[in-house]
């Protein structure tokens, strides 16, 4: 079986460049039956198995820490909590201190990592200057949800916008995982009754594993299969280019 990126390449040659099976076989060096298999493939989810994320001793407090960090992003820098302050606040709270079974350095390491990720999610946005009717943009945002028993909780909102018409559609998500991304997109596709031909994303970790040489993206396997199954072209903004056009 070919790697997912190779399958996608073969499919794109037929779908976007309208090449024949024989031409694709000649260009890629694969047997024509192999090319035919992936060109005609419809179900891109059959072979995927969800990997369970390994829990850590701090996992129970990830949601709390992430919520505090997102709240801090809305404050002036000098009023934001340091990693040490977050550890002290967790230790001082009766409810959270019982779940705090790791040392201070483990909390500091997690906070440093998440600060970078959340900061990137907050400030990295992208826009097209000229838009076709079939193009859309996707991004995650944060919303505050009020609990029935009091208090507030940070959830997430996936927004699919169509710059040509200024229309926008949103789905509320509990997390920003690849599973939530795909599920939210499916909900919006069903609601609008179709799938955009081209969708622009920022470099969200739920879709992109890493950025390779020359700006190519290594997408997560689930998201790659998702784009192939729903037949839309995923494009990504350049790093550190918040006003890309």
C-alpha cells in the first residue's frame, strides 16, 4: 500500500489536472492498476484507526491550565500569569490541588509548550484578497460557556466563512482536536448542503503535523483522508503571515 501522501498525489493528478490513468502511471512510475485503485477510491476512512492519546499525570488539569492561558491572552502582558504562578494557584486551590500529582517543573514545561501553541492559534489568521464563490476560510476561536451550576468554561468555535458573500457558519467544539475539526466541518457541510472546492486553513495542529521544506505541509493522516473523502483542496497560510492574500 502506498503512503497517504502518495495516494493523495495520484488522486490530485486526476482530479485537478485531469490526467488520464495511463499518463499518471507514466508520470509516477506506478502500475496502471495501482493508479486506477486510488483514482477510483471513494472511502478514504476505511483503513484509519484512531490512536488513543497517552494520558499523563497532569492530563486531568490540562483543561484548567489551557483555560487560564487563554484568559491571560486577553490581558496586557504584564498581568499574565507565569508558569510558577499557575503552579502555585493550582496548589492553593482545594479542588485542583488533589489532582496535582506532579512536580512544579512538569507544570512549567507544559505551560511553556501550551503558551506557544495558544499564542499561535490566537494571532495566526489569513485572508484572500480575491475570492471565488467556491472558496472558504476556516479558523478556531474561543468562547465562554456558562455552566448550569455556575462559573464559566472556555470552549471553542470553528468558523467557516465565505469571503465572496461574507456569509459565515459556526460549530461549537469542546476541544481543538483533529476529531473535533472534522466533526465540526461535517456539521457545517451538511447544513449548507455542499462542500467548498477550496478551503484555507491556518497551520492548526489538528490539521498540520509540521511544515516541510519549501512550505509544504505534512497533514495529519485523519485530515488527509478527510480532504480526500470530501473532495476539497486544503491550503494553508504561510507562517508569520497574518495578512496573507
